[in-house]
C-alpha cells in the first residue's frame, strides 16, 4: 500500500491577481460573522501573496508589527486595517443590507403582500 503525501494548503499561493485578492477578501467578509481576527487573517493571506515586506513599507508599518497584526490571533486597530487595505491596492465599500428588526424581518409576510408591477 502506498502512502499518500499531503501538503499544507496555503491560499496565498493562489491569490495572483488583484481581482482574486478582492474576491477572497469579499468572501471572507461575508463568512466572518463579525470576527475581526478572521478578517485580519484574510488580509494577512493577501499580504503574503503580495509580499509582506512591500506591504509593510507601503502601509508605513514594520514587517514584524504587520505579521502580528495580521496573524489572526488578535484584532488589529481599524487604522491598521485601513492602512493595510490601501497598501494592498484594495478598497472598502458599503452596501445597504437588512437591519435587525427591519419591517421585512418583523413581518416576513409584508414583502409577499406588496403588489409588484
């Protein structure tokens, strides 16, 4: 019987284009469920794909502090997140979503009764 050899999957090896990096961050934002450390880790993956030293220089941070901030073990400050996002060549954007307690959530039938036309 032959042994199966596995290697650790590293998403940073598969993030080659700015579009792939943005799509990865967008997917992580959707899955994070409010976990800032998860988002920081995703930014760390993207930073490793681009080159951590260059991202640190562009963000005005030391390489060591960037590794710590984006390790996923803690939640970095929002100012750090903004610097890193800018250094990565990415942009944040906002989109309207459903708020907890909105009319549609309080009365899910309300949307179904609204005439369309």
